[in-house]
């Protein structure tokens, strides 16, 4: 008896440390997924680089393994890609062009987290150009035009050689199809494309020192900009199809940034409980939090909302027809890992966790549970220990990449319990950063009381509990934990014709799971007090700078 062929979609996600692929059926159930690591270089402080060839090879391996894990009898009807908003440089033949001070062409990607372009970003912001009102009033060194300006000024040979500058999600669709169109998501969010007007602003590029891109007709950064999930070219090229083991022409959807894929995977899920059950979705009360190396905070509205220090408003960059405001924290998972690994007992804790088959987070969470036995509630363990989490600057809402982290309350001891307490204080600090973003958005017309979360950090119960209690918001997990992959797969489902729109596919393929309600009473008062310390530490840092500016 012949086995019936079953239609599925393929989501491909490239994060900071790995490429992942997931196979989903057409109602959003994951059938198989896998990941492959990608390499990261740090040639100088605040520099972060990758290789587009290495990334693509990892994608190919992940896709083949995910398809094998999903089993036989499946037909891929569409493919979606998401990735970090990193800058890729290629020559006219599609070969890598070095962006590195090393000159090595293999290092042809400036990673999103790279802060080499802070001086260029400062000069761009000094122009006060009207385009900046669509990036929260200040452009970030994580965005692409400051990085392009750095490359032009510091690597003029590479600037001349480069025939294509891609955002990484758009590089992936180009590599898969041969079509050089760009995504409305990446160009609007990271390149200053005015999506609501369908144009690049020529005056902006001339004023910031990138006028040669104007004279070239923007050929190197994109002349065809398409809505997310729209079909790219003629689908998979023969070359990419052979690499994936799929038929040529398999539909590929226009790409999306990785955090935005997470937003697609969670923000439209129906809630079966609470005041929003069984009614129309009120996006004004929802925030999508995508946690990983960094965190992104996504909110959408029917009209543009200009929020100082919060990126956007971006038209149709995540949910078609709606404006996106994007808050974020430059280091969250990376910060928590840094705190653990740089501590005197960090290596010991990681070794013990590995020996017992646990993660280091599990081990530290267990220590916190034991220590909390003599406190009114676990958060109270850090009453005298406070962290300002801006170790890699502040993305939102202070929009200041020069800010630095602070710790208050250290003792002359370095045991495992000290590490556990510092770990908890760091998670709380990250949660207060989210609260600051939520409050800033709510002042400008949102009424956020529900945070829908996905990503690596959101698998940690302490992270979830402290975010609910610190923000005062209900925290909702998705039924599908790999919501970023699912969001990417949704693009493939639309491109392949399984659904007529992204919103229709979101409704059919995403579902909410467990919810964590915020604590009240003494716990709420405790977090209010620590949140006041969070703000005071920032004010103190600025005061220290002022004092040191004199000598």
C-alpha cells in the first residue's frame, strides 16, 4: 500500500551561535528539528565576526538532519528563513569580502552585537535627520548604516570590492534562490528603509556619508524590497535544492529577523483563560519577549507610535498591516552566562552540573531554592545585592551603547552560594530592564499586561518567575517551545500557498501554553524597591561620569 504524502513546512533559524532547522505540519506541530554550531570571531574588543560560508554549511547540515528526523512520506510545501540582523559582504561573484581588521575574507559578516561603529552611530545621530524618528530617535551601532560607514572609512578596499551588502536573513534567501530581493522586515528595521513610503531616503544617505550608495541607485543594498512571506524568485535553486535534498522550485518565503520570527510565533496565539479568553486579540495589551543572547520586546499597533529610545515605529515589519515598536536589551542570556563563567566558582559549578547531567542553571536554581527556605520569598535573597545589566550598553529605552554594568553589595566571599545570589540578582536586573521597556511603551498608548515569551532564556523557571513578579505582567509560554522556528515556518507556509496570509497562518499554527501570574503583596513591594535601585544605579553612573569629566 502506498503511503500518503503529507505536506509540511520547513523553518530555518540562524542565531548568534547556531543554525537550526525545524519541520512542522500545517497546524504548527513540530515533527523534527536539529541545530549545528556556527563559528564566532572576536578580533578586537567589541568586534564580532562570522563567515557566511560557515553559516550556510551549518544550515545545510541542520536542514538535512531535521528532514531525516521528521521521517519519510513528507512533502515540503514551503521554506522560511530567519536570522540575526548581521551585515554580510560579498563580491560580484558572490564570494566573501572581508569586513575584519585581519583582512581574512572568511570573516565577511559583522555580527549584530558588534559595537565597532559607535563613533559612526554618534555622527549619524548628530545629524538629527528625520529618518531617525523611525528608529526611536537614535540609531544604534547594531544597525547597518553605521556599520557600512565604518567599513567605508576603515576598510576602503573592502568597500570597493563589495558588490552586495545583505542583512543575514536576506543573504540566506539569496543563497537559497539566487534572487537578490530584500525583506521589508530587515530593511525597515536595520537599514532605515521607509516601508510605509516604499523608498530609501536619499538625503539621509548623503548626509551621513554614504552618498555613493545613492549614486549607484542603491544597487548594493537592495532595489526590490518585498513583504515578509511573499515568494522569493522561482523558489529553491538547483544548487540549493541539491544541498538540501529537496526538489528545485520549492517555494521560499521572504525572510524575517530572528526575534521577529519569535514574535510571529507567539504574539497572535489565542489565550484560553483570563480576561482575553474567547475574544478578539487586543494587540495593545500584548508584548512578545524573545529571549536569547540578547532580548527583544515586540509590540504592534494599528497606528504609528513614536517612542523615544524604542526602535520603530516600523511598518509591516512583523505583522502585516501593523506598526511595530521594538524594545530590546543588548545582553541578557550573554550577560547571565558571563556572570556565571567569570565568577571564581563558575567553572566548578559548570563541571558539577555536567557531572550530574544537569545545566548550570538547574544547579544554581536548586541552590536558590535551598537558600530561600529561610526567606519570605525567593526574590528577597538579593535584598542587599543589586546589578545594573548594561554590560554591553543599553539598547532600550535609554538607547546608550556606552553605558556599562554595575554591581552593588559584593562581599569578601566567593562560594557557590555567592554565585547563586549574583546569578539571581542578574536575572532580576534583566527583568527590571523589561519592566522599564513596558512602562515606556505604555506611556505612549499601549496597555501591556501580558508578556508572551519564547527563546532560550525563557526555558528557565527563575527567569520566568522573576519577569512576571518584576513587571507585574502575566507571562505566557507558547505551546510550541521552538516558537522562533515555528515563526519562520509560518513564512514558508504562506509562500507555499498553504495559507493566504501571515495572520491566517498565525491563527492556525500558534497556540498558548502555560501562564505564570505575577505575585502581589510583599513581593510586589520588594520588586518596586529594587526597581527604584535599578534607576538610581543608572543615575549614579552618570554622576560618576560627570565627576570624572573634570580632571
